[in-house]
C-alpha cells in the first residue's frame, strides 16, 4: 500500500486547558495562558490521510464524496463551532489538541473502507500541529 | 505619503455572536452556528498597516520594535487567549470580527507616531477577513 | 464607508486563450502556451470585498450567509468545474482571468445590498492575480 | 539514508474524470461534477522528495539544477498547460490525480541518481493532495 | 482605470542595517540584531501591481511575458543572490526593505507601458511587508 | 509511540555556498549563483517534530514552553540574524541547508526529553526544503 489521499477540513472551536487532577498553581504552570479561566479558541485544520491501492477502474484511492460525508457526520458536526470543555465532548480528558487529534482518529477509524485511515493531523495554529497515526507501511 | 509598513500578529480568542437586543430566534437566524451557546474560537491574524515618509537617516517608515511594543501592550495583552464575551471586553457591543477590527484600530490610533495608522485588517479564518481604515491618501 | 468584509471562494475551471480576431501566429505570440489547442486549467481563488457601515445592532457589514448564497448561485454554479470556452460562458470575449474577474464583478454588483461590492480579486495561480474594482472611497 | 531534499513545481492542466468502462450514470455517480463533459482544471503543485546521504564535499543530497532539469524535461514539458485527456497523455487510464502522481513518480524514478526518488506528492487544490512513494527507510 | 494585474517574484539576498551617519550605539539601538556585523538575509517576495484598461482584443491589462522580462532584467538580475551592502547596490542609502521597495518601483516605472506601475510590495518575512505606490485612482 | 507534536520557528540568516576543497570553477559549476562572492540570505523555517506518548495527566506530548526554550537557547540564539560563513558557525563544513538541518538536529537531540526528537525540517524558500530524521517508528 503506497498511495495516499489527504484532505483538509476546517473547524472553529474553543477550549480551556485545565486538569481537575492538578492544583490551580500546577494548571497555571503547565498550561500558561491556555489555562485562562474563560478559555480561548482556534481555527483547527484537520487533515485526514487515507491509504490504499489505486482502484484500477476508477483511478481513486478513496471516493472523496464518501470521505467528506464521513468527516462531516462524525467530526465536523461534533466539534465545529463548539466549546470543547463546556459542550462536554471530552469528559474527564483535558481537551488538548493532542487529545482532539486522537479523538478524530478514533471517530474515523474503520469509516472509510476499503481505504485505511493512515494518519490524522491537526494544526492548532500556523505554528504548531499534532499528528496521530497508525503504522504507515 | 506613499510608503507603508505592514506587520502581522496572531491572537487566539473565543467569542459568541449574540445580541441581547434580539430574540433567541433572531439571534439564531442572523448568526447561525456562531450563536451556539458556549461559543467557539479563532486564530485571528491582525495586520497593522502604518504609513508615512521613509526617514532619510534610518530608511524606515516606523520603528518595528516600537510598533511591536504598542501592539503587544494595547492589543495582544488585552485580547490574546481571552474570551471576548465573558472577559467583558466589548461591553454591550456584539464581538463580531468587524467590531474587533474597529477596536484594534481605536486602541492603536495615535500610538505609532510619527507614522500614521492607515488600516487594520483582521483575518478570522483563512477564508474571511475584515478591514477598517482611515483614508489612504 | 470605511469597513470592509472580504471572503474567499474556490473555483476549478479550464480555459484556452485564443482570439478569433487574430491569426494563429499572433495567438501563439501573444498567449504562448496558454494558446495550446486543448486548453489547460486553474484553481481560481475568487475574493469578494464588500464595504459599508457596521450595522449597530448586528455588528456586521454584510450577512455572510446571504453573501455566500449570492456567490454560489451567481458565480460558483456558473463557472465551477466548467470549461470557460467550450461551455460558451464568454461568447466572443477571450476568457482571460481579467475578463473572468470583470464578469464576476458584474454578476455580483447590486446583489449584496445594502453592502456595496467594492472589489473582486481573482488569483489565477499563487503567482498572479487580477483585481477589478469600483472606486474605494 | 536519513536526509531528504524536497522541491515544489507548479503545473496548470485540465482534465475530465470519465471511464469508458462505466455507463454515463455510473460516471456521474462516481465522479460528480468532475465528470462535466468539457472538463475543468487545476494548478497542480508537484513536490518531489529525494533522499540519500549528504555528500561530504558539496554538502548536498542532490544537485538542485540537475533535479530541476530532470523535472522540466520529463514532467513539466509533458503536462504543463496541457489537457490530460485530449492530449492523450494517459491512454486508457482515467487521469485522476492519483494516476498523475503515479505517472510523475514513474517518469522520475532512476533519473536523479545517486539520490533516490522517495516520494511524489501532488496537490490538486489547497484542500486535497495525493502521495505515491517508495519505501522511506 | 480600474483593472489591475499583480505578479509575485522571489529574491534571496542579504543585507545589514547600518548607517554611517550614526554611532555604533545608535545603530544598535535603532536596528537591533539587524545591525549584527556580518549581516543576515531574507527571501524577499516582490509583488508588482500594474493597472490599466483591459485590452478589448487580447483581454489583458499587460502582457505577462513582457512584464516578466522587465522584472528579470531590471530587478532580479540586480538583486537576486546578492549582498545589498557589499555589492554596493544602495550607495550611501541604508538597504532597509523600505528602500529596496522604493528602488524596485523606480527601476520599473515607465518600463511596462502602456500599463501603469501602480504599486510595489516587498514582503521581507511572512510577518512584515512594505508597499510603495503611486496614486491608485 | 504514535503521537507527534510539530512546531515552526523562523530564522533569518545569510550564507555563501563555497568549498575550499574545490577550485573557483568547480564552485561556480556546482553552486551557481549561490556561490556569488558576498553571499545572499534566506528566511529559514525550522520545523521541529517531537514524538512520544500523550501524557495521561496533562494531555501533552511535550511541554511547548520547554520546547520553545530549548530551541531559543540552542538554535535561534546561534543562527538568527547571523552570517553562517563569517560568523564561523560551520567551520570547514559548507553551510548548505542540508548541513544546517543536520546541525539543528544535533543541537536539539536529547534536549526535549522525555519526548524524542523525531525530525528536523528546514524550508530554505517556499519552493525547497530539507529533512533530517531519526527513525520514525
């Protein structure tokens, strides 16, 4: 499996980095201004990478319309224009972008067959990003 | 005056578009998902455009370090990693990006002399932006 | 009127630069490889700039959903995934990006009131763009 | 081998997604507006990734001028400002971007020695891309 | 005159900001690390904006090949892969990007007729840029 | 280990590609205009990729403030606004971007524990980049 198809999606959401398992001082020390009490937000860029053979008849790795529908119904509907803390989307888990990235991967895994979900990348700002991936072989 | 210096700054903040002067239905109709109760957020790109003659001795329109300090103390400190509604930064005014753009202009006007503040541009996402400007002559 | 709202839209289309009023040699000399017989294509970025006062109640220059609908029905439906020559969208006029830019301006003028259509910008590639505008005052 | 050199090239071309092995309805269902009869086009960004040891004397993985010449003569000359269907560049194969990506890889493999061609990436629009690669070890 | 054509060019050059009319301390205070003795460098993006009527026959504001040749021979040849100080390109003038921008404008003015040179924009980094312009009317 | 955190940093520096082990003609043939006697410069984008498990308590792969401090003190302070040749940062080694990339990797390896430094990528211009990496497993 050596062909990959990647597609970008945009999400605007807000979050606050705060762990109930830590003291107020620890939260401030670890998360800095990301711990500000009323939160802040980002335009997240979610990039989904699918891999598989190029279909001999259609010339495609994955049907883009089907991928878009899977991402819309499972990811965009869930996270776009939401507050990752107050809308209770992450339960006990701190809604860092690492955890958002992992959540997107888990929500999409198995949903784009016969293609394989290879990696999810989330850009939090133009200067930092996160990647979560299965083995790329 | 025909030379301009522009500089980009990044802000991450959250907001909710909601007007107390409107009914719940009107708010939903006008603002759509931007009216979701717990808000959402953006990476705002704030671009400040300064104009003036090129100083014959220094070759500069405006001293960049002085501009950075003005923007940091008046704009970044105020809005970065904040919630534009709950941190009470806009009073009765709906914190649309139009109004954020105008607020940045007002906070910086007169603060970068002898250069003139020509325009403030705020990109809300990679697909939309706002500009507020004095006359560019 | 000093506040502006700009929004980007994407169009994929093909075109061939060829004028029936010119000889084959003239066409080749003026348009170069853009005159290749079967055409080529671009991802056009169409940026619409609307201007007007910021509404005191809503805090907006123009309703984004209404703008999106005007652009979708008048511009995207017409040009996206089309061949600007063979789909007969430009009649006798050569479908240069200058003329595409002007056509978009004409199709949108008057359609986003009370805001004013200030300028249309079309990026043909990451290295060149065209702007067509009414007076920006 | 752990050092890589990547370089971007731009191509403007048009294509129509249509398989003669499928009915008109099937073509429309699978390819959507990409099946429009007169085609459309893109600014393809072709990114070539070469790998190999850093030469101790020159400090380079691959000579950039030699790479540019290989890409120009084998890829740009062939595909730039062309119609991927009507210029008969893909024979029976549907000119999806997956297949374009694979064709670029095949055209360059072995042509940049002693460096190894590691991967070809083709961006079709700012929102989707394809990668075709040998094993990256 | 309401149609504009813009085109981007890349230049890599080095410079040191230092004025012989100032003391060492003044130079350091005004220019900061840009005054470091051996200089530094940038990938300058030079954007040339030409304006004029859209030619009724060709559909173009300016012939792109002619513009490219004017920029290549007058600007790229002069500044690309050069040291703006040691290659003595600016004489007594400090090679700030403001002055580079003005120099590019002066070198191109009158060279792209019948189109009019409307503005030159030089991006020094992704975070700052300079514009020098004639009246845009 | 399947989670990664990447972060971008900007460096402006100048360099000249020239090897004392080669003749003047050889230098000119291999490096072209990059061998111009007084050098030139770039805005280097340095992207650092760290990998490791997502900490169950903090939700982070690596503390961003700690990473920023390591990069600032070891890389930015050393290379930013410097001349890679005349400031004697590379000794006998030609300061190609391949070698800069490798130097950044060596300076950061072991400095961001418990996360692992997975890869350093340096973009020299918007059209070319280099990557140097440990095994990504």
